[in-house]
C-alpha cells in the first residue's frame, strides 16, 4: 500500500476508537442482520473498517508459508454507494530461502446497492474492484499489472419460510461472482489469464433464532454468535490456464455486537494447487456508520 493509503487507514483507526451517541442500522434487510464475512464480499454498502485481519495461510506447493496482516476501509458516498480501499502486509518464509516481507498490492473498489427487500430478507449490489499493479512488493506476490473485476454480490435470509420450518428460518446465504480482467495479457513472457471468482457463505444466526423464532435461553457470548462456512474458488479460463482452479473452504464463527464484530475461521485448501495443511484467519471489524452516524460514518454527500 502506498503511504497515503496507510495514513488514511491509520487515521480512520484512531477515529474508530472514539465514542458515539447515536446508532443506525448496519447490514440489515428487514429483521435479518448480515455480518461482514471474511472471505467473500458483503452484499451491502456501508461505512466500515476491518483492522486488523490476521491470516496464516496453508502451506503452498513449494513448502512456503505466508503470514499476513491486512486492513480495509469502506466509506459511504451516498446511502446507496460507497468506495473501498485496502491492502495487506505479507511475511513469507520458504525453507532454504531468505524470508520475504512487504506490502501486497493496493486494492480499491466502488459498490452500488441494487435493492434491499426487507420482507424477504434479500439484498444485492453491483461493484467494480481494482487491484493496482506496481503498488506493492512483487516478491510477496503483489501484482505487476492492474486487474479490473466487475462483481455482483447478494444475500438471502430464510426468515420468510413457513412457521412449520422454525429451525431453518435462522439460515441465510450470501454469495458473489466476479470476472477478473488483467490489463496486460502477458508480463515478462508469462500469460495473464482471465478468471472467474465465485464464492458463497452459509450462515446460521443465533441472534435471529432467539429474537425471531424461539428463545432457547442462550446467554452471552453465545446469543450474539453466527456460525458460518465460507467457500471461494478462482477458475482461470484462457491463455493456457484452464483447469487450474484454486480455492478454500473456511468454517468459523462471527460474534456480532452493536458497533463491532470479531470473526475467526479455519482455512482449508480445496485441492493440492491451493496448498496443503490448515490455516487460520481472525478479524476485528468496526461498523463506522453505527459508531459515528453524525460523523465519518454518514455518507460523504452529507458531510
């Protein structure tokens, strides 16, 4: 990440620690609260910040192990439109080779809320993400070229199922699909393929169970937990890279409070191309629009 992005995220981190006197609804469609998932994109626009996201990834085919500390920031431009920025510091250790550290590439994006349907607990957005070339250390995997990724994300809660299916009503499904378009077809003689990213998360909301279906008597901290499993795959489809799909499955849990959430997931590779062994990721995530509804959490057009 460049020094200006680092300073912006650091300033937002300081502001996020200050108190607020008013709260707004963050991530809701009707009675359904959708938490900010770690692996896949959220289906709602918001002012929010993840700081930090700490990941120890599975061992790769060359026996290297990657440890990363990342942050990302999303800010509302209007109530239905936001922009995002983020990056990650990487530490990669490979047996027999020097340890490599540095920033990965800078990622930015913009998102527009297509709809929110409260009665059916459904929502969706369209986005354009950009991974900027030559904005990080190439030795830790930062890209040498820019990639554009148009994306659709959606969420659907099952609270509108019949009362005869009470234990299914706390379930929700979120997902997204993106197509990656590198701005260079090849770099230093190496082909850069187009690829499709597709991921989804299956969630079971304990808060929804107790508030909307049946109070089963769970107290803190379990009454605010949302167990989930996330899946994500990336499939190149041209320039000689067909059939090289990689991805992970990530079971875990999110504890969601009024102003922030804490999440933890295992990282399980889907195949040998994705690595071997098991990794772990933990994340602290702040709801800036709930923390500061009259300040930096409100849309920029209202500043």
